[in-house]
C-alpha cells in the first residue's frame, strides 16, 4: 500500500496550485471534479508516487500518497484525535517497541491506534478498549482504510477498560499502557495489575485538573515511580527567500502527557526528599462536587446525527479501499 506506482484503491492526496489539498481514492475510469473541470484517475493509476497530473483547466496537481500524519488529520472523526505531534511524543516516551504488548483506551477515532500499530508492528499486540461501539466502528474503518486491511496485531474490545482489561490479559503481562480518556485515575488499579514490573503508563489529558488528579491518585496508590508531566508545542516556520520566520498561527494547546513506570510487586517508590510547595494540597485541591463532569473538563459532546454520518462515511471509504463490504452495525 505504501510503495511503488499508484494503484486502483490507493488513497492519493492532490495539492492544487494554491496549496489546497483533496484526498481521493483511485478507481478505474473515475474522474475527480472541481468547479473548473476534472482530472482522470486513469492518469494517476500506474504513475509513480510524487507525480504531477494536469486538470482539464490546465492547472497542475501534485499527487502523493498521504503520510500517516496527513491521513489522521483528514480521516473521519467521532471523538477528538491525538494530533501527530503528541502521537510522536507518546510513541517515544512510552517506549513503544516492535513486538511489544500494548494496551490503549479509549480508541476514539483511532488516530493514536494507527501510530501504536505502526510502532508495535506485526509481531506485537495492540489491545484497544473503547466503551462506545460507534466510536470503535469509526476507528476500525479508519484503520482498515489506512492499512488496506485489518491489522493483524490489533484487537478492539468494546467495553469499559476497568471491566474489560482483567478479562483480556493475565496480570503482569502488558509492556505499555496508553490512556486517552476523561478519568484515567479510575483505571490505575486495573492498569497497575496488568502491567509488567518496569512497564510504562502514559496518560494524555486535556486539562490541568485531570493532570493533577491522575498524578496524585498514582502517588496515593503507590507502586508507581514519580509521575513526570509535560506538554509539547510545535511552531511551524514560513520559508520564503529572506522571509524566514515563525508561522503566524499554531495550535496553542492540545493536551498534557504524564508518564510513570510500574514498580515490582510490593515496592513503593523512595520517599521524596523535597517538601511540597505551600498550598499545593490546600482546600481548593479537590473538585467542588467530588467528581469532575465532562462539561467541567471542557469535553464537547458530538451529536448522534453527526456520529451516524461519520460512521457511514468511514465504512464507505473502507469499503472503497479494501473492496470488501463493511457493515457499520457489525463488529469485525
Ligand atoms: C479523546 S477520545 C480518544 C481519542 C483517540 N486516542 C484518538 O487518537 O483518536 C477518548 C475516548 O475514550 C473513551 N473512554 C473514556 N473512558 C473509557 C473507559 N474507561 N474505557 C474505555 N473507553 C473509555 C471515550 O468513549 C472516548 O471515545
């Protein structure tokens, strides 16, 4: 899927002279239309990746296979995706390696799953858990579209991680866990049991309140190294002759990452020698209601209507790419 001349079924990213991008799936005899004319898919089939094709208006379009980072930004979405800049950090700092056994929850639209599958490879295992069946369907369809088939290392289980993980793995057998969800602190117990000693847990959270709560819950539970937290900011640069400067726009905030490692059974991390900052555990420390709601944490709900459309679109694209029928109401 990722090398050699373009073939029918390949996804191709077309860039027009103004830099606008369109993603098409190549089909024999089909045409890509814009309001100024069209170009023929047949002109691309058998052409090398990185070719330029001419539109009937005379405009030239650059044709390239989308990279994983391009695909993730244009694929159908149910939930908010992990952006490529954060996926790169997660793969590196969670130390995801070929052959690793990795647990991920939730799956959402499957953006992070694609990076994790790439990193574990066909000899590894990615066990992903998602409590919403409609999101799991969108993620499966996106992965099928990207890899051209179901990835052999991937299992998606619909259910809450807290209930489903103990049924799915033996204690101490998982190398790495990545949590991207509203309340990762609720999963610390089951994740701690599943992880092998020395295993890595990475949590990706959107707000500082979540960051604080998961770190404090891990410290209170014991059995973990001191949590490390950070965020990454990527600033693109404009490159044109002498006009070399940062881009005017950037993503100001995506999420925070917090990592920790599982200690051997019965071991507690050595006590911190530093005193906590005054007020660090003051009265304001706990959330007012005792539990943070999705709205308090700034999660935007997605309408059922939009989800049904996204689920249908994702399945239709996967069908076009793989040639086999995908029923969005059915599992794999
Ligand atoms: C922000 S999305 C994940 C996005 C995903 N990482 C991606 O890159 O596309 C969070 C997901 O976690 C799921 N979720 C939340 N808590 C969960 C739990 N305890 N077990 C399984 N899934 C959970 C939600 O349904 C939601 O789909």
